[in-house]
C-alpha cells in the first residue's frame, strides 16, 4: 500500500508526485519482461505467455525483476500481464488456484524488491528517511486482447458483440485479487481502445479499489491508439478517474513517443509515463518479432532527454528492451538531475 510504503497519506496523486520528487523529478520503470525471460531460457510459446513462468519457473521471474532493479528501476511490473482467471481455468486450474497464481505474481516482485533492498549497502528501507526513492511494485493488467493471444491487443478489434459490461465482467475479479495482493500500483497496460479504458475507469470506482493506477495506451501511427480511437479521448477518460495517478504510452515504437506525449499533455496535468518497445514490429500470425525493424539501445536511450523535455516523468521500456536499456535510461536521468540547468 502507498501509505505502508512510506509515501504518506491522502491524495494518491500527491503521493505519486512525492515519489517523483524522491526520485529526483523523474522515475525509472523496468523493461521488457517476457522477452527477457526468453533470454534467460524460458519457452513462452504458450497462450499464457510470460504468465506460464508463474507455473513453471518463478525463479526466472524473480531473477529478471532483480536484474532490472540492479539496472536502476524504481518501479517493477509484475508478471501478470497475460495472467487471467479465465486463462488459468482453461488450463485446468481451479478458481482458488488461479487466484493464487495472480497473487504469486505480486509476491515474486515484492520478494525481489526485498532481496534487492537487503543487499544494498545503503539499504532502501521503505520506512526510513533514506534519500534513495521507494521502490514500487506495479501489478500488471493486460487487455482483453492479451488474453485472447491472437494479437488483438495490437488492433483493439474485439468484434461488435463486445460491450462495456462484458469487459468489466472479464476484468473485475482479476483486478480485485491483484489490488489486495500487496502491490503499490495497478498498471493497466497496452490499452488498445476507448471501450476498455472506460471499463477500467468504471471498475476502479465501482469496486472501490484502494490502490492507485496508471493507464498506458499503445499506438501504431503516433496519433491514435491502435484501434483508431482518439488518444486524446482515451487520455481524457483516464484523467477524469481520480484513482489514476499517471497516464501514458507503452509498447509503441520510440519514433512516435514525443508526439504522443504532447497530445496527452493537452488533456491532463497528471504525470506522464512512457515505456516504448524497441521499435521492432510484432507479427501476430507468426507470433514473433520481425528482426532488424527496431532501434539499438543507444538510439533508444538517446530519445530520453527529448521525451523528458516534452513532458514525461516516468521512463522505461516494453517488449525487446533489456536491463541494458534501463541502465542507459537511468544514467541519462541521473546526469540530467545532476545538471542544474535541466532541473525539473
């Protein structure tokens, strides 16, 4: 909980701003989880994708979380992006077992944080007055399209039969379980359309979720979200929800990010977060990333100052980014913070 994590009490948006001040004005989010799990030997050719490791190799998830913390991340995102009650049940797990796996995703991230903090020479006791910022655990909630595992999180096309009510019913219990599992934030990620953003905003209020959230959309044209819905309209939905403490973009090519930040700024004064992918294109038919379509770590990191000047204050990476990417982002932001000419 935010209060328990030493971020004070009261308005969650104020707490987020306090967290950013602790971090020097900008904070670092971790990088790609699934692709990094694969780099560590996991086979994720499965509808459960990264959530498969909750069952088969939780130690790899913990290792990747630790790698990102060592690289400088202030926020680590859980392995629950593709973890759904419906998905686990389709694999033969009971309701109780499925809910336990969701909670496990938060538990592994919290365990990695504890290990990291214990090993730091200065420590990062979240109840201390340490100058080091608190490390937050964000519980990931992927879109309905992610559960379908058919690439529709990259199109936002759920068909004409999909309704606001159906989406809320799909996500409701998953949100409740994750919110009660000990995380600090709920990360609604890769939101592909306005309908799902509205479903999330209503659920946060209807279920009286105590944990603050962020909304992160994806785009393939630098103007709209992937469904073709207006980014400005989607960001407005997020801005109007009191439980939302940051709004932004993930899983989007780096070249589009600056314009998307500027568009988002038109409708919100809440902190803006960005964690693009490497720029590589995903082929949903072949279920693989198309090689040689992205940018190098060096090119990716070179954008950070531009994104910061455009108005972003939380920076990380999505698919195909690595601890090296996050280390580079952290170094750039540290240099910016040390330079009084670039203070926030």
